[in-house]
């Protein structure tokens, strides 16, 4: 077996393990908080939201930093650090005695969260541009599979062994992932140009925001997560409105999994189509399809109708992560690929933060059904921005960032002259 294939298989397995173990605690998060004391339902709900979002807040700031480190030292050390950091934080969660301690552990977890995006960046760096979409789509199937089965296993483990042992089992699984990566992964570092420029963070940020395509791709990345997370906390309530059945939690889980199933079935296919006809075309089509399949979810009258449209929505949204990642990989210079992908990951975590807040505010004022309509409009706006960017002359990101660096250096030179 050649090195590239072995790396890919190992990362697929580790993505499955990490995604599965990290979602294992989601079904009983609020129940675990309730064991810390005699709290009111409102108190538990408030802290559940804060503790759930804490990880994404710290991850939002850390992703570009990890990316910059990966550009200098490689992706493999970052993957190992993330795995060990996650294993440590999850292990300690099984022994906390207060809500505040749990919150700070989740905050620390965000510092080392980013295994899945980093693995996407790693495989992208080891794959030819012609196959990037297909390979990233296939890799995403590993994480999506883990996310589908993780909550089920987590709930079963919590029922059989209790909360503390579930955290311990999760920690051991993450430790196994770190061990597999340490011994099994062989990273080939890209050869850098002898004239490599050390771009400043401000230069890279300015270039991203001024480069039409790159900024729109990252905007779409955030919207994908907003679309997923805006309705996720409200889905069980929406399901309860559509059915009189008693097992609402189980039916909500099935409804949520319907989107994951669509994602799982078509992620690789969309990536391959992107490789063949162009990522921009595929991304534009997926944005329109997502808009088309979200709108009816606001008007369904039966649960089976919602499940069908969630499945179709999952099919359309499933290709966006590999396609956007492949686009960023194609545009970013080799020397700063990790950092640029880190900013793309930050946009993902921004969507994770904004989504639940947006969904909660909108549903509180005009109802849960309206959340689907607002989310759909965001996809339509993203399509419009991407369409405008494609209609205008192409900008070369590498040349673009070089110009920004030149401006930055002249600015520093001018400031130094003023000081003298």
C-alpha cells in the first residue's frame, strides 16, 4: 500500500473515531449538568447553551494559530496535540463537580479543537489538485459517519455505565486516535520556494477580505454551519409540533440523522464533480439546491415530509465542505496554506456560534418555522455574492497577497523612518 493511500485510510478511521466520540456526550449534556446540584430547568438550559458554545468561541480564535504552526512544523504534530488535548479535557470532564469547572474545561477543549478541519487540510496538502474534491469528500464521510453513530453509542454507554465512565471511554478512544496517527501517519512536507516570504497575519487577513472569491468561499463556510446549527437545538420542539408520538427525542434524532445520511451518501460524489467541472460551478449549484430544499421545511404538516426534505437538504449541503476546502487549497500559496485554512475553519466555528443564537432569537419572535426561511435567504445571498465574484475578472490570490505584503512592508518602513 502506498503512503498516500495509507495516510488517507488512517485519517478516515481517526475522523470516524474523533467525530463519534466528540458527539457521544451531546445527548446527555444537560442531564450531566443537572447532576451537579438541585437546579431549575431554566438554569440548566442556560448553562447547557453556554457550555455547548464555549468550545466554539475559543476554537474560533485558535484555528488560524494552529494553521500557522502547521505551516512551519507540519500537520501531523498538530493532529497529535489536538487528539491528546481533547483526550485530557474529556477525561477531566468526568470528574468535575461544578457547572463553572465544566464550562472552563469546554473552553479549554476549544483551544485544542480542530482535529477534523486539520485532517482535511492535511489530506488536501498530500493530494493532487485534480483529486482534492473527491478525496476530501470521501474523508468527510468518515466524520459524518462518526457524528451519526456517536450520539447513539453515547446514549447507550451513559445508560449502561453512567456519565463518568462514558467520559473515560471517550478519552481512551481519543488517545487511541493519537497513537494511530503517531505511528501510522507519514507526512511529506511540501518543498517551499527559496524566496519564501514570511507573510504577516495582518497581510493574510487583509488579502482574504479583499480577495472576492476567497472571502465568499469563507462566507459560505460560515453559512453552512449557521444552516446546520440554527435549527439543531430547536429540532426536537419542531418535531413535537408535527407529531403526537411520545418518543419525540428518538424521532428528532432520526430527523436530524436524515440530513447526515444525505451528506454521507453524496459528499464524495459532489467532490468528484467539482474536480471535473470546477468547484465554483458545483458550489453555486449546491447553494441553490440548499435554498430549494430548506424552504419547504417551514411548511410541512407531517413528520415524514420533514424527514424527506432534511434528507434532500443533507444531499445538497454534503458537498459544500469538501468543495470549499478544495477551493481554499487551490487558491492559497503552499507556504501559508495551513494558516489560510485555519481562517476558513474560524469561519466554520463562527457559524457554530451564530447559528444557535440566530435560531433562538428568530424562533422566539416569529416561530420555529421562520428559522428555515431566514436560513434559506442566507444561502440565496451567498449564491448572489459568489455569482458576482465569478462574473468579475479573476484575481490571483498569490499575487494579491504579495501586493498586500508589499504595502505592509512599506508601511512599516515609513513608521520606522518617522520614529528616527
